[in-house]
């Protein structure tokens, strides 16, 4: 499990500014009859304008919810009203802030679904996603999220290597989509790995995310069947007194060094360039998905000092053991008073660092998961690792090979599922995700 870095918050300028608690949503939103005004979803409780910036409601706690009379609807809060446009150069859900609720799904095409059938499915999915991310009811809506705003909903689509073969496009398989190699100590469940189609759904409201998943599954019924689904979560916006890097289930601040849009080298590391190969992937990215179970009982039995040596950072504030605060660059050459390396040779941050991997860089945007207990009573919990890169061969694969050979954290995690997908660039309002592949 390579070191997660700060989650990027924008993809260009996709996010509709969150209105105040007394201002209706400004994103495209119409009622059931298609008229203007508020979205057909309205929050039935008020909770303060926490919004996308992650500010808390106050030191004394959140506001009390109040039922709203039918003839006096309350405006959406900042959290509910925030919309992330579906259309654009890149797909949403890559550089946007990771939401509080996430679903990762893979589908396999049904026998008889050809290139035309796959194109029809992608058009249905794209149209539904565009509607839902704007707070409108799509075809096949379950009405589970009828009263909510878009809540930062994003929907992201990708293609597995097997998809291109199944629709007769094996000659268009990107070289970067070659299967991931086997890594030491993997315990992969093939039934929860790979797949023809990939879908990532994220939202700051659980019902909004759930409804989007149900809609997409219903729209796929005649063309594809679900292969696997994983559900995760992150800290909710407004849960901390100020914007902070989130913690993972091990209690570690996780995401400090993520690359940030606009910084030198970001686009080159994350996105396939315009004019790159293959042409249908221009503006797209490759995503590696891994289900990584954390051995929390073993981890929690360690002293905090030992945990910090395994990671290479202080648990309290995320500062590197080489000194400074959370944002201080890691000094891999720093030594303590005894002459020993401040950050151990097998510490996670050292082994995963770009400096240790020929500059390999990924954008990590994962979710924690907790799926109850295993048969032995241990928690079935950990990280849904989601990493975006322009070429997994020189990013994820390079880093994971090194981690599997000498990362102190490896003894406390188990890699149980794995998949790699090509995620095309975004689409125009009159197109659909993947149209350059399926109609080119």
C-alpha cells in the first residue's frame, strides 16, 4: 500500500461554488416538470453551510434538524447544493476532493453485447450521470434521494482490457493497460478483481451515492451484469474544526504528499496527454483499484512509537520523523543523535517515496471500508486503494514491486483484490464517455 498523498480538490474549475444556507443551488437544476428553480431534491433537514471547504459548524456541535413544511421548503445547505459538472476535458472523480461516501463497481458484458450494445450502454450511463450530478432525476430513478441536492456526486467510467476484446477492439488496447504483474504476498480473490467495465461513484450524502449506483445497475441490466462492488467512506465535510488531511483506519494522517493540480508535472503524471497514444485515451487516466485489508488487531497492539517507525511519520500530526511539521518535505538522509537514520530503511514513506522509485508519482484517492467481522473475529476493514496515473507501468507497478520486497507496513496489510482500468477523457454534452473509442 503506497503512501497516499493530499487529495486534489479540483479538475480545472469544475465545482459549482457552494451557496450559503439561504441561497438555492446555482447548478443546473429543474423540477420534475423541467421548470427552473430549486432541484427536485431538497434537504428535509438543515445542517449549516459546511460546504466543500470542510469547515465545522462550531465548537459546540452541529445544528439541530427541523422538519420543513411542504409550502415552505428550506434551501439546500452548502453540502447538499454543491455540484460537480459531469462534462469536461477529464472525467470527474479524479482530481475532485474524495467524498464522504464511495462505491466502486465492476461489470462484465453479457453474452451477445457487442460494440453497438456497449455504446448504447455508455450513452445511457453518461446521460444518467449528467442528470444526477446536476441534481435532476434520470431515467430509471429509484427516488431514494428524492429530497437531496447533488451533494458533490461524481460518476466515473472505465474500461478493462477484457472489455476491448469482448467488443472486437483488441487492436486498440493501450500498451499501458497490460495486466499488472504478480506481487509478493498477494492473496487476491479473482471474483472480486478485474472486470470489463469500471464505475466509481462518490457523494457526500449516502442516499445520493446509493441511488446513483442503483440507477446505473438498472440501466445496465440488458447489457452487463455486476461482477463486484465495494463500498467505502471518508471523513465527512465539516467533521473537523478546520480543513485537515484525513486519517485512515490505522489512525495515521494519510494523504499529505499527494500531487496537486497546477503544480509542475501534475498533468504529466496523472493524465494521458493530448496527442498521446492511443488517441481515444487523450485526457484520460489509468486507475489501479486494490482492496487492502488492514490487520488492525495486530497494528493496534503496537506502541505508538513502533507504529511511527513503521510509517516514518508522527501519528499525532503527520510530521516526518526527519523533523518539521506535516508539510515539511521528508528528509530521507536525516539521522538522529545516535547516527541512525531518522526514517528507517524499511519505513513506508521511504520505500514509497518518488525519490526511491525513479520519480514514480500517482494521485491517490481512496476510501476506507469496514465490512464487519471475519470468521476468526478479526475486523474485515481497511483501504479501498484507488490510484490514478498516466502509465501504471512507470507508476503503480514500479512502486508496488518495491513495497512488496521491503516495506515494514506489509506485515500489517493484505492485498485481497486488484484491478486495472483505462479511464477515457471526459465527454461533451452531446456525446458520451468512450465515444472516441466506440465510434472512432
